[in-house]
């Protein structure tokens, strides 16, 4: 399974929803607090200019936010993405 990084803030309800989906699926993830300026700037750069949280990365693939993650799940594509170690954006 590729590593999963999720940039979050403590007060973001979408972050909580995204983390809850990953937990239900038994996916370990690296939570990165994007509240500080330096981390937030790194997130924005990594997310190709997207400034909202959460920003989710599975391996090298930028998934996007919570809605994007849930859409992958609804479409039946999330499990394949989580299983694909060689995934690229």
C-alpha cells in the first residue's frame, strides 16, 4: 500500500470526514497539520495551488479533498488506488 498523506487543520469538518473514511477502510495515514504558514505553503505547492484542506495524497497521486476522496470510494476506484504502489499523478 502506498503511503497516504493528508494535510488537515484541527477545526475542519471535511478533514474529519476524510479521516473517518480512511479509518473505516483500515488505511494508515500520515496526518500533517497545515495550520502553520510554512507547512501550508508546502501543501499548496504540492497540491498544485489548491489552498483548502484537506489535501490528500496516495503515493504520488494527488487525490484532492474530502469530496474527491469520497467520490473515488463511491466510484469503486479508491481500493485500487490504495493497492497500487506505482501510482503516479
